[in-house]
C-alpha cells in the first residue's frame, strides 16, 4: 500500500475526531452551556447537514485547484474553526464553529478518499478507501476516548484545542510527504444530481443514508444510553468508547477486505443484514455487561464496514462519475447522520433512550430493501453518462 494513503488517513483521523467527539461529551457540553441534551444534539445535526451539502459544492468550486494546495488551505480553515470552538462564549458561536469544521472537514474527507483511490493499483482501490475510513474510525479508538478524558477533567472546550493541535501536525505531514496532484475534471452540481436519476445509483445512495440514520439514532446518544441502561460513570463510558473504537477500526479494514474478496454486492448485503440484527439485539442484552460488549463490538465493526464496499460498488457501477459518486455518498451518509441525531433526540424527548436502537433498526431494514433494489438495477452506461 502506498505510504501516502496512510498520510491521508491521518488527516481523516483528525477530521473524524472533530466530528465524533461531540457525541461523547454531549452531556458536559449541555451542562456547560446550560442547554438540554437534545439541544446539544443539534451540534451533531448541523455538522452532518453542512458536511452533506458542502461536499459536492466545494468540490465543484475548487475543481481547478491543485490538490495539495487545496488540502493545506482547507486544513488551515479547519484549524481556525476548532480554535474558535475552544473560545466559544455561548451555544450560538459553538454552533457556527461546527458549521466551519463540517464544511472544511467534508472537503478533506472526500479529497482523501478520491486521492487514495487514484494513487494505488485497481486491485487495492477498495482497500485504500478502507484505510481512509479506518482513519476516521481510528479516531474512535484514541481520539474520542482521550477527548472524553480531557473533557471530563478540563472542561468541554479543551478537546477542541486538542483537535487544533493535531490539525497543525497534520498540516506539517501533508507539506512534507504529500506530492502535488493535478485536479480531475468535474461536472456541475446540477449534472451531479442528475446521476441520481439512475435507479441503481439512487438506491445505493439511499442505502447509505438510511443505514447511517439507523446507526446515529442510537450512537448519537450512546452516552445517555449507557448511563441509563448500564448505569456507567464517566470513566467507564470512556472505556466503552475505546472498545467501540477498536472494533470500528477493524470494521473499516474488514469492509475493504470483503469488497475485494467477495465483491461489493455480496459485502453490502451481508453487512447491512448483520448490522440490523446487532442493532436490534443490543438493547436486549443490557442485563449482561459481557454480552452487551460483544454485541456492541459487532455493531461498531459493521457500522464502518459498509462504506468501503459501497464506494467501491459505486465506482464499479459508474466509473466515469466515480469522484461524483464518492462525494454524493459522503453527502448521503451525513444526511443520514443528521437525520439519525434528530430522530434520536425526538425519541428521547417523547419517550426514552431505551427505544433508540429499535427505532434505528427500522431504518436499517429500509436500507436493506434499498440495497436489494440497487443491486437489481441496470448498469450505468457510457452513453448515459455522456448525456449528462
């Protein structure tokens, strides 16, 4: 594997931590700013919404910019967003900083994935994408648990300063190791969206959206779920996030490996089906911490196993619009994250966090149905692409 793929994975690690840390410190952010947990959950929602919308827009606006230069400027703005978050005097300012981090983070992730897939041989393409998302999932292993410890000991602001420092380190790495890379031609946003007219692509993107909706319905509120069902304190919650993160890292690698060995189609069906079962089983095994941890690890691993297979499937389905489909897929995933965090907050407000997993499971069932429709669709031809 080209060492530059791992350099890109380090950037995705930092971006992943910025996105995921809020879910872990949701309770202390809410206490620190004097808002409810569901209100604090809006910080997850806005991040995901901006991430989803900004990705295709920024790719289009920066289509002619040399990739390394674009990477460095984006990292600089990302750094500024996290510094501003550290100094945020109120919820509104923190809300704005999440938008800044999301917009720049979306561009960094898409650039990382597209660049990684273009600098390796075709037979390692899915694995390279898997490495990038292992960087994001890797932030769960080290970044989020460490951020929880820092946040609980030094206040909710400190994790954002920690992310800013890591961003500076990433910038140094990019300057030293990443070579210049010419941009690829890209079509307009309107024509990007026209690709969704093809049922095969539309249902593939819906699969990712609904899959992440189901996942985040519970994961966005995992801390209150653990507090309520298992009565864990802050130290134990950090340990559980650490365990979750270890499983997630293996999941990203597993997804890429399965896509290369089994093929993307079989991998997608297997991952979505198994994930649905794990999510529905999870709230029913809280009577045993050992059993809960086992099921939680399966849930975590599978939550990160879909993306490499799905993105490779989209490349195979429409190679002429590969970059577009990867960008749209990231948008679909983050729309799912936003929807899941909103739905999870509604469940908590209307009933109890105990039901978040069951409601999330319903959306994963819908994701499985969409995956079947996509796999039965027709292949996108060169003629259809040129018509765009």
